[in-house]
C-alpha cells in the first residue's frame, strides 16, 4: 500500500490522473504481493479500506469525488494487472517445471535421487511401485486439451488425492498411479475411451522405484505398438496379458526363419499368401471352429474347408492337427509381428 494515500491526496488536490511512474509502481507492488502469496480479494479489500481512511476530508464537490474515484480505479487496476502478471509468470514456470519433470520421469534422464525429491512436489512417492496407462486417440492431445481436462476432472472427482498424475506425452494421454490401485487405471481407461470417441489404452505392469515408471511406460507403448501390428480390437490392453509376444520377437531372425519355413509356401497360392494367412488367423481366433471362422470371413463352411486343405497341401502342416496347429499359429503371429507378407523379411 506504499504511496497509495499520497496518490489519493494528489487526485483530490489537483484532479490529476496517475503518472506513468505511479502506475508502474502499482504494478510492481501487485507483482510483489502475488509472489508473497497474498490473495487478490484481500488486497482489493485493503485498497477499499485505505480509500475510506484516506478520503480527503471537508471536500464534497462532485468533481473532487470523481477525481479521487478515478485515481482509485487506476491504482487498483494497475495493482491487479501486476498481480495477474506475476501469477501468469508463476503458472508458466510451474508448467515448465512440471513438463521437465514429466520428461525426466518418463525417459529416466535425471538422477534418481533428485527425481524422487521432485516427484513429491507432484504427488508421487517413487519408492512405491507404479503402473502407467497410455491412451492414444484419433488426434494428438496436450495438457490444455479439453479431453485431457475432462479425463483429469473425472479422475479427481472419483478418487480425490490418491497420488495420481495425469499428463500428456507425444500427443498421448498418460496416467501414472500407484501399482496397487488398478481401479484407478481401469477408470482412466474407461474415461479416456469415452472422451476420445474410441481410443486404445495400454496398461503397463506395476514396477518399483523411480526407474519403474519408465519401464511401465515403455511396456505400455510397446503394447500399443503390438496391438496395431497384430490388429487387436480390444480397447484396453494389458502388458501382462501379452508377454508372450515380446518373447516371440526377442530373436527376430529365428522368428523370420520360422515364418518363411512354415508359411513361405503360401506365396505360391492363387492371390498370394495374404488370403490364406487371413484364413488361418480367423480359424485360430475362432478356437479352430470352422463354422465360426467361416462366418467371420463371410465364407461358406465348404469354402473355408477348401482353404484349410489348400494350406495343408502347400505347407505340409494340417491346421486341424494339434501338433501342427501350434507351429502354424506361432508362425501366423510372427508374420503379423514382422509385417509379412507385405514386407520382406
């Protein structure tokens, strides 16, 4: 409030408006008040109280009153402008700090001890296990996107302060939650699916320590990639349910050899390997039930049976034989993971 009474006295005596220096001083004081943590509401009240206390006595002329009120308006407006300017700067700095923390957390680029200290500020206790869910939709999302705010509000309303962190990275929605609170991640998946008009969500396994968040995040990303390559339809995928696929692709050359050895002969069929590969996929997905597989492929059972016989002739492996079935199904999965036959392997 420094200098405020003098400004009112000057306005009452001369009817003048505030000078540029006085306005700048008001803005500066507003910035300092914001940095000190005072509320704007209480500060406006202080200005009104000071106005009443410092109101020039013995003057009731309308012109004088108008001059004083104009000075009050200018002073309070400049003070509020400085206050808001400081708040905007603080918000930008907080956002920058939060984004830097998210980047370090998800990429593991910072000292783990220092990272754990910073995590407390954002509600995470990295000594506990955490799991990460990643949602991708038809468009890219950032922290200010309506979808992000909608999902975040829904989680806060449902779970309150449960040390949950909602953020975005590379256009995807991300939820980090304690590893023993699977209900949070399930609810996030449901909300993200609804808010993005049909997104796909992958949930990594709970992992311990500061580095555990990185591992769970990478698992979720890998699961999304697998879902795309395998053309999986499920909206919510869990890395724990798909562990067999990373195992199968760990030795890429061995998998490529299996695909070419088992399925390579299908390229000699009329129309190439793709139609017969689709037939095998549908047959295995239908639990090796010919009628259901035929329905999924919009074929007659007789046409499906002909295709299965043709596969047997070309490959020497009978899809109906349990011994051959495992080899064929593993090769089909490998073909999808490697992008064959669209890509040469």
